[in-house]
């Protein structure tokens, strides 16, 4: 099972606490922004060479597990 902390870091000293790919200053949000704009994963990785393909794929898998969870409503309420 994937451990979020192995792939995502949140530190108030790095980009004001915005979630970033662990070991980088690349916001996780940038991956989703690229994909929403129709930009391929490969192009994202070219744009952000400090992010590995394994990291990006793991974050997508984690997001998929969260969004398909039976407890998504509770997760959403917690985040709000």
C-alpha cells in the first residue's frame, strides 16, 4: 500500500505549507493542473525534472484511492 508521506511533503517552510512532491519544491497541484490542461505526464516530467515518474504515478494512484473511497464524503468534510 502507498504511504502518502513517502511521496508528498507538507512543510510550512516550503511554499508556505503547500503540498509538494517529497524532496522537491514542486507543488502536487502542478501535476493536476498539467493534466487538466491536456498536457501529458511525460511533458510534466520534462517540465519538472526533480519529480520522478514513480512519484507522479504514486500521487495519481493515491488521488484515485481517495476519490474512489467509500468514505469520500467524510474525507471531504474533514478538508473543508
